[in-house]
C-alpha cells in the first residue's frame, strides 16, 4: 500500500542546479602540470570521500601534490565551483511547492559547493530543510544514506517522494522504501505532481 506523501525530496545537481563536471575538470587541469589531464583530475575529484565529509582543503592539497596545481585556496574555490549554476525556474518552482508541502533537499555535495550555491541563490537554497552527504556521512545511492535521511526527518520512508536525475539514486531510494521518480525536467515533474494531486493549485 502506498503511503500518503508527507515530504517531497529533491536532489540538487541536475535538478535545481545545473552542472558541467567536464568544465570543472578542464579548469582545474589548466592550472596543473603538463602531465595532469582533465581525466586524471576527474579521478582525483570524484573520490567518494569528498562527498562524505573529508575536508575539501585536503583535495586542494592533493591536487597540489599529485598534479602540481598552482592555484591558491580562493583560486581553487573559483575553479572548483565554476561548473555550477542555479536553475532559476526550478528553484522558484520548488519554493512554490514548499509553500504547501514539506520540501527538503538531499544531495551528494561538499561544503564548498554548498556554500557557493547558497550564495549564488542569494540565500534561498539555505532556507530549505536539507540533508547533505558531507554532513550525514553517507552518499547516495547507499541504503544507509536514505535510512539516515528518513530517521532525521522522523518520517516513514514510504511517506517521502524523492526526485533525482540519476537512475541509480532513484533505485537506491526505492530499495530503502521511499517513493522515488527519475527527474527528467520541470515539465514532466509538474505533470507527475498534478497526477498525484500534489501541485500547489490542485
């Protein structure tokens, strides 16, 4: 039996935030030694530890040691966030949903990216209830990550409707008992929420 939805849960990257990881890898590589390719930078930056609480200052140091990265900390932060952009329409829509429903964000992210996005949204993202992988210590699609979010939220997993643009994360949510749907764009999301009776004007 499907439970009534008590909370809508949204991923960030690919849903509310646009991101071009290749751009970030290229930018970082441009300040590294000749032997450091964007592919090598991608390997270093994609380590799961950066999303589950290891300080990003350690990543800066690792790039300096392993790839001869030449940028100081402010330069690194600029390079490390160059690929992120708020989707203004989606942000406004999720805010509209939050006026009627309990809405939260569950994202695999790190402190540097989160701080940048809060500032880029003029603080609007910071107003949401959120569960960030670097704070909870576990990342999607692990079963543990979804269990922690449900526990902190004090909700049965089945009462949460989760949206993510990555199929593996949707599958992970479903294994943890959440209702979950693959995000493919704002228009399909609006259609699904209308069908479920969850649109603000429904």
